[in-house]
C-alpha cells in the first residue's frame, strides 16, 4: 500500500476522527457559502461579535444540561438569533455609532458568558472548548443537527439568491423593486447566526470569524462572479476543514487552530500569486 | 438609431408588483412635499407635476435635497408631509420607478458582471422563486444594446469606466421597464465623449416616452440640453424653461455665495464654484 493512502487512512480508524472530519467538511462548506455575503457586505465585525455573543447562551445551556449536548445547541441557537436581531436593530436605528454599539454588546455578552462558565466546576477546560472548539468531541447527534441546519441555511440562501444579491449590491434597488428589504436583511442575519452555531463545535467562538471570512476572501481574489465565488469558497472551506484536522492529528496541535491556520495559509498563498484580474 | 421592433419590447413576464396607472393621472405629481430629518428640513413644501416623456434637469447646490427628493419620489424614504403620486397612486405600489445611484454609493469590486447587474432590474417582474428565463436574458441583452454596452455584457463591473457604469445603470432601468428614471449625478465622473453618449441615450429614452429627472452640477448643460429645469434648494425656487429659471434673483436665492453673477454686454455670465462635489452632503 502506498504511503499516502496510509496517511489518509490511519486517522479513519478512529470513529471520533471520522465524525470530526464529516463535521469539518460540512462546516467548511456552509461557512464558505454564507461567508461570501459576510465579506461582500463588509460584516466581518458583525460576524465576530455574533460568535462571541453566543457564549452566555452556551454557558446557560451547559449549566442547565450539566454538559449534555442537546440543550447546548438549542440555547446557542436561541441566543444567536436573539443577538442577530438585536444587533440588526441597533445597526438600523443609529443612535450611537454602529461599530461602537456592536462592540458594547459583544464585549458585555462575552463577559457574561465567561462569568457564567466560571461558576462551573471544570471552568478552564470547558471554556477552552467553547472558545476554540472541540471537533473531536462531536457526536452523531451533533452531526445530524449540523448537517440539517446547514442544509436549511444553504437551501434558503439559494432559494432567495437573487433577492439577497440585490439587497447586498444595491439596497435602494431592492426597495424600488418593492422587495421586503428589512425582512430580507434580518433573515440574512439569522442565517449567519445559524451558520455560526453550526460551526461552534468545530472552531469555537474565538476562531469562528476565520471560517466565515478567510475562504470567501480567498475565493474573491480568484473569481469574477458571485456563484463561482460561493462554490470556490465552499471548496476552500471544506479542504481547510479536512486538511486542518489531518494536520491536527499528525502534528498534535489543537484542531480548531489547525483548520484556521490552513485557511490562512491558502489565503496568503493566493494573495501572493494571484494578480488582480480584470 | 434604428430599433429592431421584434426585440425592442420587454418579455411578457407579468406585471409583478406593479399597480396599474390611472389613464388621466400624470406620471408624477408631487404636492406640498416636506421631508425632515430630526429638526433639519431637507425638502420644504415642494410641489410640481411631470407628464409622461418629460425630461428635467434638477440643479441646486450640494445639500439642496436633490437625492432626498429623488428617493422620496422613488418611495424609499418616509415623507414628513405632502404626497407623491405616480400615475395616480403611491410610489410604494410601483416598480416602474428606477433610481440610478451615485457611483460613489456602489461597491465596484462586487463580483458581478454587467449583465448580472442589468438582470437585477428584472427581479421585480419575476417574483419569488422564479429564475430568469431566455426571454429575460434576451431583453437584458437588448437593453445593453440600446445603451451600446452589449459588447461588455460579460465584463466584471470593476473594469468599467465612469461613463460605462452609468450606461449600465440606464440599461438596468430599461430592463426594469422603468417609466420614470431618477438619475442622481449621472454625468459626474464622465468625460466629455461619455456625456455626449449619455445625452444621446436620453434622446432615445424620450422617444420611448420615458420620463427622466437628472440631477446635475453642470448649469451649462442643464440650460443647453434640457427643455425643463428645476432649481432646488430645499424648497422649489424655480421650475420651467431654462430661460425662465436662470434668472439672477432665483440663482442667487439657490446658490447664495457659491455663485457669482457677472453682467456682461452679452447677458448674464454665471460663475460657479460648487461643481462635482461627489455627493458629499447631498445624500442624506
């Protein structure tokens, strides 16, 4: 048997690695697709704030469920959707500057999350998992939810593709065409929120942003049209997820960090070798 | 330009979200329109009426409320008092109004081609869940041909010149089947040949009975190229033929110190120093 097959095969003998690889693959694809809108709309800071603000939801789910995964997912999802709508409302009301308002919510929620988790017994280990992901701890139940919510997000995005495209490119056009631009805007925020929750266990709160923006930014450099950008971004996300997990297996480094480092490496290489095409 | 009649009408994809126009109502009537932002008044008691096919140059200093007026006509911002009527009913029921954005308000690195952008104009007619069909694609190509951009259909928008950007948006308005086009600073950042080209396209729009409002800083062109001029500085200072609107008193009232009027033997010479602000303060 050639050596490379052995390298690919060896981690597969561990069921937790198989589950981890499937999770990383799914998350890479979803984040790659949804992230295109985050990048094109200039919502990177929003994405970062969103993922950090989920922490108190995770903490409550964790404290209530005593570490069980089921309530964790539900609480994270509820918090994410709530925060997305709250930040969306602040963004549109404009009493204080948008980034300041988002920053206040982001830091406050994050602190609340840390405070809640610190009341638990295995404080530092759990906090590490929430912050940086625990892809090897993914259960079949988690995978089911990740796959299902990912499928729903991608389906909605494709179903309303032309509307989201107009909204993101020229909101005034969306309004003169009498599209429900406010509803579309909030629904996009909710889709991003769901995406973040599905990716939580893979890369964690602190590294989430990389999955949302690095593959799309890489694809942006290499493509001319949005459908191609979304497809390539999904591919880069998936490849980074899988390759990162292998790197983590062989080099013994944290999985979330390994995935993000692979994403970043691909971006840097592309940035150096792609000339700005016309 | 000769138009191949077989392809020069839009596909019959239905009326989408468009409310029928009342036959005896003017295409646009604005009545005592006032728009306030907090304590600031952007548009103050403006009234006028346009008939189908009218072309009007809207002039006034930066911050005169030109963009605000256009957006109120398009029905995308709330009005404080007064009414806007399109073909007899509220703007919110119409998808026949096209607002052409100032170029500085568009992200030109957005990964879309020229025909992608023009196709966006079809979405109001298509409705939910429906993808553009061949008839829509043909119409988009025809709209691009009308603005002489058909050769650039697949070009990424980041590779367009200023004039091509504006022609693309006119094509998008045509694809939208717009009967009223609001062109915000359409000539800004266009070189002289592009401006000539766009004025040629405006002539074609006139033949098609499309009503057009163009905001501009170029008083010379406004006077020379348009039959009607609207002088705006929050309130409507003048509206009518250029010779009637370009009166020293009215211009002074609109521009204040930004305009110098010199009496010469040939008539009144107008010197302006507020050209091409790039939409700094005009877009509130």
